C-alpha cells in the first residue's frame, strides 16, 4: 500500500509536468506561462499558505523542527550562493535559480502525502513546510534584489519587495489564526479555501512543464548547475539534516519525517518564482524532473536503512 501511494503521488507530478510540456510543444508557452505564473503567485499561493497554517495546531514540541529549518537555510544559503556564482559564472538569473532549486525543496505537495502513507501523522512535515515556506519567498525577494545589481541598496530593495509580497502576509495571518485558534469560520468557506489550495498546487506543477525547453537530446539535461543542484539536494541536504536532527531531535517520528523532507526535489513553486522574478526557468524545471525521479529512489533506500 505504501509503495502504491508513493508511486501514485510521483506520477501525479510527472503527469502534470507533461501537460505543461505538451503546451510548450503546441507553441503556447509564451501566451500561457507569464499569465498563469502571475495568477498562481499572487492568488493561489497565498491561499495555500494561509489555509494550511490556519488549520494547524501548534505545539511547543515542534520548535526543534523550526530551529533545524532555520539552521539548515542559514548554513546552506551562503555556501550555495558561493558555489552557484562560480558554477553559473556570475549570471545572476542562473545563480538565483540554482540557489532556490538547491536550497528550497518541495516541502508539501510530495512529502505530505508520503508522510501520511508511511506514518499516518503528518504534523512534523507540515510544521517543517510552514517554516521553510516563509523563508523561501523572503530569500527569493533578496535574490531578486541581488539580480538587479544594486549592491549598495540590496537590503532596502529587499525590504521593499518583501513588504509588497502577499505571500508573507498570508503566512503571518495563518500563524495568527492557528495560535489564537481563530477557526470559527463557516465550514463552507474552509471547503472553498481547500479546493482553491488544491487547484493552486496542481497549477504550480503544470508551470514546471511550461518552463521546459523542447528537449532535442538528453545532453540538454546534463548541465553543471543541474548537477550541482542534484548533488546538494540528494547528498548534502540529507547529511546536514541527519547531523542537525541527531543533535536536536529525540522523537523518532520527527526525525524520520525530517529526513523525508531532506531528500525531496526542488519546490515546484521555484518555477513560479523564476517566472515572476526573471530567473532561469529552464534550469529550475529540468532540475525538478531529474530530482523527483532520484527522490523516489532515495526514499526506498532510506526506508531500507531505517532513516525514514
């Protein structure tokens, strides 16, 4: 049963990516991608984040997860940025795509159903996802400021971008609803939010396919930035999470779900961010495809060794 659910969820992603890619083959990429990305970024993603956070029940025992996320991102970003600048030869659009793809994984769409099928309890994965989402969009804003080459005003420019980012406010509002238990909203409204969240998740995966180039040969998928992203996501990230988890986590369930998050492919939302901020969309999309396939294999390997 576990294997069936895992394969089913990965196949959903692959199918949606293929739908997006079919639109590319039909010559509709330029007409659809910019508009669809903008809609997902400004409308669906805030709903997804608010809906998820508002429904969660925060517990102090999950503070260790939030701390690990903050430590992982804080340690990863400077290292990844340093390597990415050399790999991408200071092309800031490519650097930004490499940094986002290597550092920020698919923390919800794939690991949540996997965690449910494996453990029946998804709270640790949910807390992890909520924490990294807030850092994810903040980092994208900062990278966007760096791309504009205004080094002296990076922090000012970043703060301005962040202040206009509805994603951040959706997350904060969701946390307030959760912390103060402000869930006395008609069930019908929650149902609508849930449906819109699901639609948004599916649309973000279709955008992955829309970001792909027309692949004429497999060599197009083997590029230095993509190799670096794969190595970071499937070797460095698990190692860092294993070390941090071994030190800070005592609960076995939390540790296993932490390791599950560690090996996930790059976030599908990275494609949306790449479109919105003018990063390299193709690098993001191609890394997601290759990394998703490797993630499924790594899940089985980690299960064999009892790590997840």
